[in-house]
C-alpha cells in the first residue's frame, strides 16, 4: 500500500480531522495523482451529515479535484508523469453494459464506482475521496486538464460543471433557449456561465436578492426572487429549461410553473423522493427530468468547451486545514460560489 494523508470524519462527529490514509499499489492501468486542489461540493456536506448520523465507518469526502500525475502503471498510454489532470465523482464502471458502451458510465447498470464511499470493483475496499494529498485512479477516469484553465478554479468543473453540462446539452440548449437556473450556488453559478456561453437567454431564480449583481456579472439577464410571489407569477411559463440546483428538499410546484409549454424542469439538486402535483405537468405538457455527473465523452467535451470559453468556477481558495470552516460556511449559504481546498499544506 501507499501512504498519504487527508481529511476524514469518523464515528458520530461532523468534524474532519487530519488522518493518515492508505492508497492501493498501482494496477497496470492506474495513475497516482498528487491532489493539488479539491472543490467542496454540497454533496460532501450531505455525506458528512449522513455519516455522522449513522455513527459509522470513516469517510474522506471530495470528488472534484485537479492535480499532477506522479506515477503511471505499465499499461497507461494516455498520461505521463507531470501531466495536469482532473478527476470527478466517478472512478470506474463495468465497461460492458449498454450505458457504459454508450459512454454514459455515470448510469452504469452495475453502478459506477464513486470517488468516495464507493466500492472498488477489484478489491472491495471503500474508496476515499479527494480531500487528501494523493489519489490512485484508473487512467480511463482521469481527464487531461485543458491548458489555460487555472487548476484551482477548474477543480469544480469535475462535479458541479459536468452535472449541469449534461442536462444543458441533452435538453438542446442553444442560442435563444430561455434557461432559468434555480439556486445560485456552486452548481448554479456554473450552470449560468455555461448556459450563457451556449448562447441561452439565461435568468437566475434565487431566494437571495443580494445575488442580483452577481447574476448579471455571470451573464444572466436578471434574477427572479423566489420568495416574492409577484415576481414568481410574472415569470410564469417563461423558460424552456429550468435547472433546479437547490440543495434542500422543496416543493417543485413553483418551479414547474416557471416552465414554458413542452419545456423541462431538470431537478439536479437535493436528490430523494419528491411530490409532484400532476396538474403542474399537465397544464403546458411539461416534463420533469433529472441528471447527475457525466459520462467520459461528455466530461471531455465539457472540459474542451470550458477551455475554449475560459470558464472556471468563482472560488474562495482555502488551505485544506480550514476544511471545517468551509463546510460550516457552505451550510450557512456563505459562499460565492465554491470553496476549493489547497492540499499543499498536507505535505
Ligand atoms: N445530481 C447530481 O449528480 C449532483 C451533483 C452535485 C451536487 N448535487 C446536489 O446539488 C445541490 C447543490 O449543490 P451545490 O454544491 O451547488 O450547493 P450550494 O453551493 O450550497 O448551492 C445551493 C444553492 O441552493 C439554494 N438553496 C439552498 N437552500 C435552499 C432552500 N432551503 N430553499 C431555496 N434555495 C435554497 C441557494 O441558492 P440561492 O441563495 O440563490 O437561493 C444555494 O446557493 C446539493 O444538494 C448537492 O448535493 C447533485
Ligand atoms: Zn459533487
Ligand atoms: Zn456499466
């Protein structure tokens, strides 16, 4: 085994502590990556909270990171030592099912191996995430980081970015499409940047009126205040696509009412059971959809697009030792718009 160090929660605590970690020895098609920057996704916060509730085994979060290849297995051909790479929230899949063959490894019928708290397909071990100084990943699930993108600000593209990219593309967003992004956080602000770069006429729906200036700076035409019934009524049926990135369980009704006839609400945020009043779908023949993460081809396409358009996240970079502060502030919605941890303090 290889020794590294990272940030872990254990038992009933929600406080991450610095801990020695083990990584597997390289398999023929593995890369060792020095993790330089890891984004703090709201899913990490959900995972830490859920694990503390169970009082269970250790958890190392982190599933959007960039770094540099430090070693390659003998069968690796796509990367060499020193290459800048990016890794997202999937690190393996069966490679054989219809979804994998279609390049949608995120929907693998045998379930993709998640970057943390997943089960390794070969040795059955639990995967430990990117809040650590080294990660060992199968080469197929590492992506070359496009030149010109700041590696710290690019890290969030690997979860937040790809999660909004796939539905925006799948729903055919193009110049003139009317897009609303609900919840201006990590996913939301990247959804705005990408939708704007795709040429969409983009708006934000937020319960935070003080984000209006940011929404415009990001390229949105305006911000609808979700807590203002008049503004929500004015926005009725106005959007072909509504991308819902809200991190708490919520009533979908008000957001479905913003969707235009034959349009789609893509529910990406808080995953779990939802209640839908079917007349909110019936009136206007509206569609309810969801998505998550992305396949390898879509991830490569998203990185190319962001490289071409100079799209990265708006980040607050913190030394990794301040990870608990980052999670606390994320819990309080005090982030504009993604925390990224600088892992160099783990050396
Ligand atoms: N589908 C997937 O594969 C996938 C991937 C990554 C993340 N996620 C999930 O997506 C959600 C967003 O993640 P994130 O990292 O973007 O989180 P985030 O940065 O915390 O952003 C979430 C935003 O939702 C809005 N919000 C939060 N609580 C709300 C409430 N009670 N009512 C209304 N709006 C609320 C806030 O925006 P305003 O201040 O503008 O209202 C907040 O900025 C999380 O639940 C995460 O687990 C899903
Ligand atoms: Zn994530
Ligand atoms: Zn598969």
